[in-house]
C-alpha cells in the first residue's frame, strides 16, 4: 500500500491495486466521525457500443442500459441492498453519468459491515425477467417526468445541438422505447464487460484506519473468484471530432411562463495525459469565471440591461472523450442574450485584457472554495475522477490550480472557443 503525503493539508492518501485489479484509495480525515465510500465503474450511458467480454463481434445495447443496470444491482433474490444499509445505519445511493456509474454510502458507524454490503451487492449481480419488467415501468415514469421539466429539456436540447450524431444527445436514462428492449441477458453482458474489478475503483474518505480497512477489503475480495481480466473494448468515437457537425440553433415550444435560452460551446481539443486534461479544465473554468461570474463587468452590464436575472448560470463539464460548456438564463430578450454571450466568448482575448487585474482574485477565490471542500468527505469523494485525471484527487487539484497563470487562460480561450462548435438552444412559451 503506497502512502502519498500532502504536508500542506496535513493529509495522506493510501493507494493499492489489489490482485484482482480493483483500485482502492483511502483518505483518512482526522477528527471526523463520518466515512464516505464510493465504488465506481468506468461504464456510462455513452458506452452502448462495444466488444463484449470474451466476445469477437461488436454489440450495441439499448440507450439507458447503464442507468438501468445501476437500478437493478440493488435488488437481489431475497433482499434489497438499501434495506441492509438501513439496518446498519448507513445512507446509500447511486448515480450514472455519461461515462461512469457509482455506488455509495455514508456512515458514522459499522464501516466494515457496510463495506461488505457495498462490495457484495455490486459484485454479485442477480437479474430476472420479472425484475426487469418492473423496472421498465419505474424508469419509464422517471423518463416521462424529466420530459416535462423545462430545465432538463433545455440542457438535453443543447447536447443534441452539440452532439447531434453521438450518444450524449440521448437522456442518460434512455427513452421509454429503448428501455423496453433491455433484457436480463443485456444487463449481464454489460455487467461482465464493464464491472470487472480492473475497470473499477473503490474510494473511502473520512474516519478510517488505513491498514485495518485495506485488510478488510482484501478479505472480502478473497472470498470470491473473478474471471480473467480483460480491458473493455469500447467502440465509441465522436462522429466529427472537429465540431463541424454542431447544430447552430434550435427552438422548442413548451408550457413555460418565461423563455429559457442556453449558449453552448463544444470542446475539440485532445489530450496526451490526465494532468494536461485537468490543467485545461481548470483553465476553462477560470476563463468562464473571468468572463461571466457575478463580479465581472459583463455580468453587471447584462443584469443592469435586464437581459439576465438570478437564473443566470454557467458550467463546464469534461468527461471521457468529450467536454462542453453551457451558459443559460431565463429572459424575454432571447436574441440579445445570445448575441451578447457569443460576442463575449468570441472576443475572449480582449475581455481577458480588460479584466487581467481580476485574475489573482478570481483564482484565489477558486482555491479557497476547493480548500473549503476538504472539510466534506462527500465533496472529496465525488470530485475524484479516476483515470480521467490520472488519479488526481482534490488536493492534487488545489496544487495544480495554484500553479495556473493568466497565460493558461489565453491559451484555453484559443483552444476551446471555436466558431463552428458554438450553438444556441431556446425554449419559448406556447403563446409566443
């Protein structure tokens, strides 16, 4: 077990890859009573085209399969894993993204027993026709609920603009039609391919004793046998990595009281390693802060004009194989918002020139925000992105952010903001 010491934070990280391939990260936090555990597989909604485990020919599974599998792993022949966590005093949950599925719990007691529950239910699948049929109805209702949510439709509509021929345009949960095609054999095929220990990470943060906890995890893993490791062969590739397939504009009519609009930017840069990827993400995040945060001249100008209000927001998301930014608001001035935001982005260099004296303060605020997250086991655990950033944790993020310079933001603006990769999506009331 390797020990990585972060003296400036008075923290250590213990890391080991077990004999079966499972990567374990332990981050003890002195003085805390809570422990947060999260087990993640690199399998998400975009991984619907692949060579199955021990197979020769490519398969394509229905949209929403990764999310469906997440739901069904909790249910066993004679119990539900949620009930076991409840009996042990733990709070459990799970979530699926475009590229990962995670299972988690938090507890203030009986850590090792809860760990056994987590490892056992994730690593012992059980699927039946009856279980799948029941879940199709449950998830179908969830999909229909989200279809009525204007905020979600705005976001998903923008993804449809930015990635019109790629799986990101589809809801992570799939569609009512696609999940009807899921069978127990579909779930087992995905499970055998992507839930191998070598494709998974177990991270614990908070109150724990590293040597004792690692011994307990190893004992659990030694009680079961695993098939020979085989790296998943994903066949997902962007249809057009240059972004020339981006749809510039679309509009949707819904029963909303006020119009909604979103400007999107699709990333087109590729990376050699995870450190470069993380540095780029931090640079784009700071770039957006410099251009649009609530202390910027742009924000104050747009707010004073009534073009934006308190609903205004922006974010940048990077995942395996793709990245994008979104900027949105509720407004009656749809064209003005799109024109203003596009102009700010397209003239990012000049905007940075005018706001250069803000860089130190903006960076300091972000460093402070990240440092404050060190007091939350959940925040530390949820920010860990595994292979995407070469196993960088929150403390690595802070170190790298402190090294970032204004020149990195200029470079990020050049690399990220390209005309063909920008888009607008809006939702207007039915009476307009």
